[in-house]
C-alpha cells in the first residue's frame, strides 16, 4: 500500500509540475509573436520562481499547509495553476503573460510541498528515500514541456501550453481521487513565530539548509562563468572551495558551518 501510494503521488507530481516550464518551452514562438527581447524571455521563467517563493511564504504565514488537508491543497494548486497557465493562451500582452506566470508559480507552492507531506504520511522508515523519489518526479515533470515541444514540433505554442494545463488537471484528479492519507500524517500545529529561532539554533539544521542553498543547481550559472574565464587565450578553472589551495582563505572569511556546507555541496 505505501509503495502504491508513493507511485501515485509521484505520478501526480509529474503531471502537476509540467506547469513550471510550460511557457519557457514555447518561449521562441512566444517571443516572435510578442516581439520579446532577451530580458522579457527570461522573465517567462523567473516569474514562476518568484511566484513560487511568494506562494510558499504566504502559505507559511497563513498556516494553510496545516489547516487544509494536503491532498485537497495539492488538487487546488494543480487546478489554480492550470487555470493561470491556460489563460496565457488568450493573454493580450507580454506583461499579462509574465503576471500569469507569476500566479502559476504561486499555485505550484500548493503542489510541490504538499506532495512531500502526503508521501511522508505513508512512511516512517525509509522516508528519505520516498521523498527523494518525489524530488526526482518533480524534476521529470518540469522537463515534460520541453519533451512536448520536441515531440509536437510545428504545433502552435498555445496548444503546447494548453496541454500542460490538461496534464495538471489530470494530476489533481489522480491525487484527490486515488491517493489516501497515510497512517503517519503529522497533526496540525499552530503557527509559532519563535520556531525560526529554534530551527536556526540547531547546528545540523543550519548545515543542511546551507548545503541545500549552495547545491550545484544553485551554483550552475556562477560555476559556468568561472570555468569559462580566459587569460591570454588559456582556459582558467577555479579550484573547489574546499581544496587545499583555497582552504586557508575560506577559514579566514567564513565560519566553520558555512565552509563545511560549501565543501559538502561541492562534492
């Protein structure tokens, strides 16, 4: 039963997260139609990320993740995101598209984290493995729009964007109808504004967060720029922050916790 529920939730995450890059995959066609420059094209993706951060913050401040059942929250996020994403196909201006992408990202804040909570409710042992599978499902789902753009080369971009909305609606139906609450669902807790101080006071938690924030995905842009620097026609690559060549400067400038997190994230 737990494995079956995990597969269903993972499938729901794959379907729901297709909204993340739906407009990005169709960016060349959108840019031609609306005469977008490179900056506006970048906002097709950045607006989703900004919306996700805003949606996550609002969810945390309102305690919605504890007040609303995770399956219902997941379905609501998929449906809201699908509606905002579908509205892009009739948006009159580039600014309206960016605003709708922001709203789509905010809706996805009710898809990704609630899916994790649903899976955690089914596992007491090997919970980390289950959550890792869901993280992989999120990655697969966010890549599907590019697959659709490749398979449906030549199709109108509005068709590709609408297809992502249909998949997200299917994800909402799957999780709300086929997935059940697990036996290890944690009880809802009231909002405690002092919890941040308690969490940050734990050294292990701080290291984990720093390792996450400094993950290779977060450094991909910087590392590609650093490795591409040239000097007199020669390619220069920087040493890892935890290598012997760079260890001493890091000790002088940063705390032990930050240096450790950077070293582990590099590996």
